[in-house]
């Protein structure tokens, strides 16, 4: 819906500190990093991947 609706795309883009709508290639590397064995002690965390700056 966001990708295909210009008005929704503009709304989400305006909320993003990166100035654009996120793509699967933006999220995939973060997920892969979290799933690596090096991060086995990360648990119970909320990790923001929206492209917005933390409040």
C-alpha cells in the first residue's frame, strides 16, 4: 500500500529521518546480523527499524 499509493508514500517518507520509504534490502542485513551466532545474548529487546530517529 505504501509503495503503490503516492499519498501514503509521501506520508511515510515525511516521518522517516532517512527521507525515504524503507525497502527489503534495508531491513534484511539487520535481521541477518541479529541472527548471527555473535548476537546470541541479545534477547528481550525492541529494536527499531523504521528509519525514524529515537524519541
